[in-house]
C-alpha cells in the first residue's frame, strides 16, 4: 500500500496497515475510506462535484474517473488508483492538484 511517511513527506510502499493509506487525501480534508487498497475513493454528496473534480484532474493530465452509478447512491465517487509504478513526484503532483481544486472550490468538499 502507498503511505505517507511520517515527518518526511515522502510516499513509501508498506506491507502493513500501520500507516494511514490515504494520509495525503485526509490531510487535504477529502472524505475517503480507511481501507488499505490501491483504490482510493474520494467521496462527495453531489454527483456534479465528483464529475467536476474528475474533469479538473483530467485537465491536469491525471486520470481519476467519476463513478456514475445507474442508480441513486448516498455518495458520489472519484476513483484514484495508486500503483507501484507511481513515483513520489507523481503522488506529490496529484496532491498539489487536489489542493488547488480544494482551494478554488471549498463549498464542494463533501
């Protein structure tokens, strides 16, 4: 799993769940789950907010699809996927873009 190493700001791969898998997203205030998988959902109350984030990420060369369920759900999801192929620079770029989106759209956070 991908984790943010305490005190360094570096991302590392860890076999255990002793670290938060989503430290970066939680630090930024995004609502997500606490499961230890490479799939990191960002949850929203409104489908349009999730679609807007997905589009914003795409404009910044980051693919994170908006999951558009064919039925009504309590939350809408933008699906991030981390892999061993992602390096620290790419993860930090993702977090920087998420931070920009958050600062320009604080009313859409959940």
